[in-house]
């Protein structure tokens, strides 16, 4: 319960009151494809909370460069995490994770050319893949608690 309350207050602290002090205003970046999903989520939240003030979703023009967003899937997410550990590409630059998908296994094989080590890593990866659904469901249960 404390975690949930802390998460609520952390979110509220990112917002500002408007001039009339009757609603909260938040600004942020979102991908173009997510605009409708965000509007739907805000409308559902307004309806579920019986709010007296409706939502206003306004697209603003900015001179600032937007943050970088790379769409990943289940496979490429691990490579994107490796690349992001070293640095994130600027807006509209090529995603280095695409090249990492190709070169990382080769460079890893060069660094760790030991067959025994490679077989141990392969067996460990196969065990994790076989138990993926069960491990993901356990993680989802802990996240949903707050």
C-alpha cells in the first residue's frame, strides 16, 4: 500500500496546477503512433474516476529535439539494452542495435572462444527460454501488487 501511494505521489509531483487550480497539467513527449492510445487511456481514467473536468490533449510544437525512441521486439530488446548501456543515439540517427544483432555474437565468440563456456551459456539460455512464460508470469505478479 505504501508503494502504491508513493507511486501516485511521484506521478502527481510531475504535474503542475493550471491557473484556475482546478486541474493538473502535464507535458511530455510521445511517439506519433501512441497519441490515440494516450487519449483513450486518459478518457478511461477520467470516466473511471468520475472526474468533473474532462481531458485536453494538445499537441505542441517545440524547437527542442525530441528524445530518441527505438521500437524493439522481444528479440531485439536485449541488444538495445547493451547499446543503451554505452549511450543512446541522437534523434533521427541510425539505431546501432541493428548492427549489434549481427556483430555481437561474432565478437562474443572471438572473445570467449572456449567451447565449454559456450555450451554452458547455450544450456543456460535454453533453460531460460523453456521457462520464459512461467518466469514472466511470476514477474507480472510482483509488478501488479502496487
